[in-house]
C-alpha cells in the first residue's frame, strides 16, 4: 500500500474558551473586594467605562435637589437675601472670621500670616475655602501605632549609642506580628559587622521593653520574660515553663514531680500561666481587619417565606459611556484608532453583561440554598440538612463547577448570623433507623453539647458518645467522632477527666 499526501476537509464542533468567557467565569469566584479592584483596573484601561455613583443620580434630578435644600424661615431676615444653603453663606452672615472670634487680638492675621489664616478659614468653612469642600475630622485623627513604631520609640530612649541603636533597629525589623524575634543573631552580627556579644547585649535590653514578652524567640522565653517582670520566675516556675509540652498534654502528675510542688501550688502556677499573653505584639498589629460584607441578605417575608435579596453595597454599578464613544469615534483618523474604540466598546458591553449575569447567578444559587435549608433558618443548626453542590446545580439547571465558583468566598446574612455559602454544604451521615440522613455539622453540634453537659465523675469516652448518638438515630463510627472532636479542639476523655478533677480540687 503506497503512502500519499492528500487534503481533506472536515467540519466539527468544539467548545472554545474566548477571553470574554474566561473573564465571566473568573468574575463568579471573585470576592467583593477583589471585584472592586478588578473593576478599577478595567476603568483605568477602558475609557468607555465609568462608575455610576448614587449621588450622580440625585444630582441629575431637580426635584431631589429642591428637597435637599431647606426652605428659609419667614421670620429670619438674614435668610431672605440668600438663595443657597452653604457654609460660605452662613460664614459670611455670622462673620466668623478669626479676628471677630478673638477681638482682643486684632493682629492675628499679621501674627499668623496669610497662609495660616487662610487654612483656618478653610477648616471652619470660611470664605477662603470652597463651600463644596467639607472638613474631614477623620484626616486629623491619629493613626494606630504599629508594633514597629512602638518599639522604635523605646529604642530611641534605651540606646544612646548609635551603633547599639542600629543593632536594635535591625532586631526590631525581625519581629513578627506576635512580637517574636525571627531573626538569627549570628546573621545579624555578620550583616552589621558587629560582635556577637554586642548583639546579645542589645537583645537583652530589648527584651525589657513594654509590653513584656517582646523579642522572645519562642513561647517559653516569652512566658519567662513576663514572669520575670512580675518577679515570679522562681525555680519551680522555670521548670514548668521548660516543660510546656507536658502542660499541653495535661500531665499534671509529671509536672508536680518535675517542679517539686504539691497539687495546690501547681494549680496556682497554672493560673499564673493562663494570665500571661502568649502573643504580646498583636496589640500593635496596626492593620485593621476587613469586616465581612454579606453578598446576600435573607429575611423573613410577610407570607411566612424567606425573602432573598442581593446586598446593594456589594453590587458594582458600571456604565458604558455611549455618548463619549459617539463623539470620539467621529473624530477617529485611522483604522487603528477605530479598532481600538470598537474593542473598548465590546469589552465594556461584555463586562456590564457579565456583572449582571454574575448577580443573577449568585441570587439563583442563594435562593436554592435557602429553599433547601429552610429548617436550619427556622430551628437552628440541629436541623441543617446534608447538601452537596450537585443537588443545587441540578435544581437550578447549572453546572456543578459554576455553583462551586459562586459559593466560594461569598457570605449570606441570615436571622441566625452571617455564614459563608459553603457552610450550608455538609456531608451526609446515615441514620441508624433508616430515615433521613443527618448533616455532619449538626452531628458536630450534638457532640459538643454532649461533652459540655458531661459531669466530672462521668466523662464520656468516644465509644460512649457513639452509643448515645446511635440511640438518637445517628449511625456514626468511633473514628468519625474522634475526628470531629479533634476538629473542634476538644481534648480526649482522659485529658478532660484529668482537668475536671484538678478544677474540682481547686473548688474544695
């Protein structure tokens, strides 16, 4: 059989991921903050995109503007000549200049100078400032002191020698957010060309800074520094701090033997340890944590159902400026400029449609979750149903991957609190009686309740919890109970029994 080259024409269909389609898929899984950042970048890149601010809508409505300005009172003569309610008008009528407020000092303008006088008038809403510019008190508020700034102030006072101050600054740069020193002393000495003893001396001085515990290299040293400040670092306490692993295992018998104290003294020492701060630097972290903003709000409707709405604060309002496009495209000189404008218009239209589709998809998925978890909203976590992504996807006619992207990093505000959408998707645990399956989250809550209600003389083992759950209709294995218990940071029955006995002895 001879081989020969020939041409063949075939027709086939395939799914092609265009850049616009990839962008739409990406928008689904973005959080509110990430979406705002993405839109800001698109607005900078695309001249046809602009944000629709709420005040712009109010400014374009004359009726709203007329309602916003209060009518002048009939008996106030000094209002009759003014046509606008502004800081400038009030300032002119009240004559609130610096000289009139301080009549005993007529040379205020000469003493302060025209620049400072103008600044004062600007801050007080005087004629030197535009009436549209308000005075922002927040700009004058002092910012939170960071850990580096707090330590830097103490370094300036503790080290008059510039060389030691340089070493201290290098050590301060090695602090983590908890206040622990993560820098290696030998590397610091080599990098600065200093003697290792000098670096150790500077570290010793830095470890006396407030709050106590800063510049520690591990937890034991952090606790020791705080105890030394309180004059409580005796030999017994040193032995306790040196054996924190035994304390974590609640091995009180071994601790009593190592520290050479009786049970009463050991309990007093443990109380002192609990009063210490293992992360002294967190008070000066300086960074404000971002508050969770719910993407969906759920509230009870008048007819007994649930009203599911999107949070308007998380919905970006983006408009396409067609007027600007028409004006600019008419002056386009070359094909390159026309192609650029056409591409910008296409991308802008696609972005607005993608944002609208994103909002509709989030609302559709959230509504189905609320329908599936109606019992949870009414009765609580014990009635949380087992739910997976496929169930929601089949119910709303979407792909499972789409539901997964929508529920990622999205939050729902309910009458029972704010929950991540992924919270409502839990594994299924079979029923012992052959009925409906139980949610793993509901089983976790049941395990926690059983342990919280146990008595000191009757601490429940994992096997006992399994038997009690099976009596209530939950078919669960012992290893699953142990996994759930460890996931909630609940100690084993042996450790709980030992701790309860110790607390009972303290009560006596």
